[in-house]
C-alpha cells in the first residue's frame, strides 16, 4: 500500500508545463521500493523515474507554497512549506527531551521554499536552503504524522474516531453491587497499582481505595501517588471536623445536595479524595452521596433537549465569599474569570465538565436571562435536579475508616446527609490536568498498543486500514508521539 503514496512538490508543478494524468505507469516490479518520487524544484526527476501508481497527480490550489500528498484511495492533502518548517522535529527545531519547539515561527519567511523534497516508504524529506534564516539541513516527516495532522483537507475526521467518552461507563446506584476498588498496598507499592486506580477513576468517575491505615499521614501519601496536592483557601491536605473555620457549609453538619466543588474557580479542582478518620460509631448520619453527572447530562439531553440546550449554553455565576478567618482576615472573594454553563462541551461536542453547585451559585439575571429565558432556565434547573435527585441516580454509602473515596470533580457530583456527633475527615484536591497527565503517562507505560488510549488506537487503525500507513518506531516516547 505504501508504494502508492505520492508526494509532490507544488513549486515543481508551477515551474513545469501542465502535466496530464496519463503518463505511463511502470509495472510494479520496476518501481523502486524506497524512493517513490524524488522531486526538487530546480532538479526535477525525469518522468520515467517518477512512478505514479494508481492515483493521479492533482494540481495544487496554490502551487508555489507547499506540497500535495496523494494517499491510496485517492485522498489528497496539502501542506504549506511554512507549516512543514514550523513542525520540523529535528534537533535544531525541536528539543528531543523537553519536546518544545525551538524554531522561531514568526521568523520563518512567508515565501520559504525548500531546495528539494523527496519521499520513501517512511515519509517525506525536505531539504531547506542556505539562507539568512538558517543554514541548509533536512527535515523528515513520517507519513503517520502527516496523515494525523493533515489540514488541507484533513484526511481523518473526528467522526472517524470513537468518542473521547466512549471508554467511560455511566452508572446508576446499581453500581453499589460492584464498586470500583483498589487496595492501598497495590497503589503504594507499584506504578501498575496507580494505573489501575486512575483507570477506574477515568472509567467510572470514582473509585474506592481500601486497606488504608487510619491516619492522615497514610492518606496524604496515598494521594501523592497521583500528583501533588492542590492548595486552596481551605489549605492543602485537610484534616477537619465540623466547624465554620473556612466559611463554607462543607465544614458544617447540614445536608449537602449533589454538587461539584470549587465552581468559583476558573479551573475547578480535578480530583477530590475523602477518608473518614473517626469510627462510624462517633456520629450519626453523614453518609456520602455520589451521582454520575455525565450520565445525568446524557439523560437530560435524551428526555428534555430544550433544558439540556439551556444548561449547555447559559453561563451561570458562582462565587465563594465566606467571611474572613484569623489566617485570612480580608476574607475570600473568589469568582471565575469566565462564567460558564452547567454542562460544558468541547469543540468536538464531547462533554468535558459538569459545573454545578446550587449553594455557590451567584445571582442569575441580566441579558443572559432576558425575558422568558429566566422562567425557562428555572424549568431546566428543575429537570436537571430531578435527575440528580432521583433514587436511581443516587449512590449513597457509609464511609468507613480504612476506605477512601476519590472522584473526578468535573464529572461526579457529591453530597452528604446531615449528621450529628464527631465526624473527622481528611482528604485533598488534585488538579485535573495533573491527574490526566499522570493517567496518560501510565497508559503509555502499561496500556499496550495505542497506549491504552482508545482514540489513539482507533487512529492507528484508520491510518493502517484506509491508507496502509503504519507507525514505524515513531510512536511512544519519540518526538513524533502526539495527541489528537
Ligand atoms: Fe463539596
């Protein structure tokens, strides 16, 4: 299949008379195996040494600015020379250890042209000229990299790949019969144990961890297996009983409906872990509530599209404004830089964040809620809360010493029943980006082909089956490893 890949330097086309697509195609046995086409703007290869198997050359839309690649099946796509120079991964342009760009992109001349472009079964080689910009050297681009990042047009569409949420399992209270769980010993003793823990969090939005020594020190060490702890106005690692030291109802004894935490941050906390340190006999009530927000959003979309549309688009204000404490006498005055809706989708239509806390919600009003929209928004709120508070959605459990619960605060809402007596909890937040970075790293370490990433594996499959392109050592841990 790779023998049918054709690369064409567009400038060459501009310098030559128009070609026809009827040139003789050499028999397969006569085709060179490695170099399919060597094309230079100034030293064009004779037509007889430039095999054209199957697909014809396509005239580039802007023939002096880039190359056109033709893939098996007839797809063609173009890359500008500026794009190619910008994405060079040779050491002078890209640091192999830090994987940071070294080329000064705005200084690449807009009319930059290579001296030569050639291709073989691995990819494309571009020879840049001696110029005031740089001394001559050669860049290499694997076919897989070009196909993955093609833009004019893209050759792999988002619709060709599984949803980023396809690996997640939406759940109801029935999950109580088979709770995702790992043990403290496996997490503390091996990286594979951390991977198993994070896989469960990614799949279900939460996980238990059992067998923890009933101390704050052991709990903190457990959390730090994922990443460093996120410090907030509540502190870093918490170890607390009910009081209003932090000016927040979380530090009281009242019931808390299902909510996500830190809606008032521009970047809400990613993971939250709780571990009960006082025996259940020391208090009455205080059961823990979890609700799968991604399932709730999906159900709302299916049953009440209008409500779903409103909650996905209307920004909601939120704040933390508790009175000051001895350590922070000026008080807390937190607001996010950008108000966002309850349900937040990315540019591909994937749900990425539920942000909902009725207690921390600010004043709704103004242009965003103009006229009848306010009544519609309250109606949508009732529909949303109706799902969150349904019996089937709510997973209630009694916390116990030795078993911590950790959850993805952007997906799973949590709450608590009212309690009396002494209830000592410890725990912490972890940044979402740091959790996801750790998960990606462990996926690449333990996940096998595709790195445990379903979309990466699917992309490899599309490139292989549709275009015959295989990653040839340019995957894991190299400068060519990349993410969609
Ligand atoms: Fe909370």
